[in-house]
């Protein structure tokens, strides 16, 4: 029990600043605290530190904007992607043919590849911004972001097995969080390049998703009214907001550095 | 005006002088009050007092007794001495003529 408590103390103390972690673990060793006492002390300090962090507005922005808005949309889009991939794989596995969406294999592949790349980029950007805004509160906000984005929809719809397909996006989000926590902001050139890539991906996705609308209209002999492109673009643009935020913060930092150099 | 725990912490640190660091201050407070002093309360109060400029902290040397980990050393600043004196004087003044043992 005591060994387990010490192991848990080690995990918990990672939520503290490195210097503080060192001092606290040293104090506990010096005072000869038992595993249970150490656990109680460290959890008390970690909770107090977290409460202090959450008094700031940044983690709340991350929670509301990333978990609440981007996370929910990301979950919906990723779920659709997983559904389409599964449909194609299952049809090919059972019948050896491409599932008939009304488009050619190439067109379906282009759409799915674009969607995969966009989901990967959105997940990374969401993770990066979350890490940058939340700091040491990332492990709470980050866990919620991952749960909502990559597990929420599959759990709600009783398709937990589909979560396996979310692994690449989950890894992208964790990678982004680590980078965001360390770097806080991207270099201006990196941010510009990334924002341009995501904007191109988003535009291409809006365009290619229109192919399905046309096919449905033809199939239904005009009964199906195609969803206009602004309505198809809206959720994609909304889930991209972290990218815009990253570009804005990098531009601001670049501007201040430029002004500083001029002085 | 300081809080009770802030005063205890500053006084313990002042008494310990050059040997004032987390574990030693904690032990001194526990010995004086007879109550348990949590690490959470100690370290968050240290931060608060440092922000107010009442004490200064830095990372000290590591010892084998501490498993090779560094100490967080503490020194009370002039402003800290002033605040503690003001608190002590206030407690002394308000206690004048009161005998707690009698009541």
C-alpha cells in the first residue's frame, strides 16, 4: 500500500513546477513521511495549485472554446470520417468492391484523404492552443478535450469500437498539447504556413463535400436540395478557430519583436 | 495585516535564520502549535508572502538525507520583519489586561 502511495505521489507531483516538486519530495523524504501522509500532502498542494491556475481566464477560454466548441465539432466530423472509412473497408472486405457513394473510387479517396489531413491538423492545433493557454492546467483541460473529441460521440452512439480509428487524431492532439505547453506560440512563419495549409484544406473539403450533394440531388431526381457551400463551410471554419488564434498570437509576438528591434 | 498562519511562518523562518527551509519551518510550526502543518498550506503561503515581498526564497543545495533533492531556502525581508512586528504589537496591545487563564 505504502509503495503504491509513493508511486502515486511520484505521478501526482508531476503536476508541480520542477523546483517545487524537488523541494516537496525532499521535505517528505527528510521528515520520514509515510506513503499515505505523503499522498495526502502532495494531493493537497496539487489541488491548491490547480485552484490558483483556474483563477485565470486562459484555462477557461481553453475549456469553453476548445472543449465546448471545437471539441464537439471535431468529434462530430471525426465520427463521420470513421463511419465512411468503416463502410468502405467493410464493403471491400465482404464483397471486394467499392461502396457505391455515386462517386468514383478516386473521388472518394480524395475526399477521405483531405478529411483525414484536416482532422489531423485541427486536432494538433486544438491540442497546441490548449497546452499554450492552460499551462499546468493542461492535464485537466486536455483530458476533457480528448474525451469529448475522440470518445464522446462514439460512446454516446454506442460505437466504442470506432474509437480505435480516432487514435491518429488523439496522438496529434497530445503532440500538439506538449508542443503548446513548451512553446506557448508558434514562430510567425510556421503559423502562417500552417494557417495557409489549413485554409486550403478547409476550402478543398468544402468543395469536395459538394460532390456528394450533387450526387444525392441526381439520385433523388431533384427532391434533395443540396446544402449550400456557406453552410458546409461554417462547421469546418468554426473547428479551425484555434488555427486563427495561433496565427493572431504569433503575429502579435512578431510585431512586438519588430517594434522592440526598432527601438 | 498578516494572517495568523503567515505570522507563524515568518516567525519560524526568522528564528531559523540561515537554516530556514520548507521542512524545518514546517517542523517549527508543528512544534509551536501542536497542530499538523500541511505542505500545501506551507508552500502556497510561502508563495503569497514572497509575492508581497515579505520573504525571499531560492533553491538551496541537495543533501543525501533528502534523497538528493534540493531545499527551498527562505529569508525574511526587511518588509517581512516590519509586517511581523506590526502583527506582534497589535496582538500584544489587544491582549493587554486580558487574562485567558482566569476565564
